[in-house]
């Protein structure tokens, strides 16, 4: 069985499907527009939590971005909801660890809800001045302004795909990469 690509998981977070392929099935009870919980029964109930990034048509996401910029992400409902969902998923499936992925605001939230046993993979997360990148695999697209403040971090990998400022924040920039969950 081949691995699930980061691109598939991130792209899906903006338009959730019942299955991701590679054995991952959506848990409708725990999932919503802000985060999706997938379980892979073929891999001993492996958990995948995908946190959706900013949707410009959702005013509360814009407000969460403002709180992120002020260094107050943990005070937001989006953070609290994602953290509670992760804990509910672990309890429901009797798991002590999960894989958490996210893009943009979703990557920022995902990196904060990650516990020591969890794996985190994020793309183009937003950062504030002086904020270190947290544990996990952090990627940013070349020329992406949202993730610019994290570009010098030791655990940040800048993708060399030829992008410009207009398309640098697009999830499709990892479509051809070999980044897997």
C-alpha cells in the first residue's frame, strides 16, 4: 500500500470527502468544516486530523488570523475546537498518537494542538515576529508571504517550486512533491 500524499490531505481539507484513499475514512461524527478526522482501519486505526486553513468567505477565520498575528491563537474558538477534536478522536479510537496536517491557518493551529506523541506536517503556516516554529515537519512555498516570518527556522523547508507572490500560497504547490503522511 502506498502512502497518502500531503497534497491530497491538504486539498481535501477545503472540500472534505468521505474517503481520502489509501484506506482513510472520514469520521462524520468528529469532523466539520474546520477540521476533519480520518481513521485508517487497514493500518490499526491510524488517526489523521486535517485542520483547514483560512477561508476568506468565513469572517471568523479572518478574526482567528488576527488573533494569530497578535500571538493569541490559543484564545480562539478555532484552536479550542481543533484541540478538543484531537482529544475526542484519540479517546474514541483508543490511540495515544495521531498525524496532524494543515495549510496556512490550519498549519498554525495544527502545530499548536500537536502533543508529544503526535506527528505534524504543515504547509505555509502563519507566524508572528519572534515566534519559533514548533516541532514537526514545516514546509513553505518559495515566495509565500504568509509563512515568511518562519522562513529562517531550522525545521523549516522551503520548497523550490517556481512560484510568484500570487500563487505561492496555493496547496497545489506540493502536488508534485514527495511529501507523504
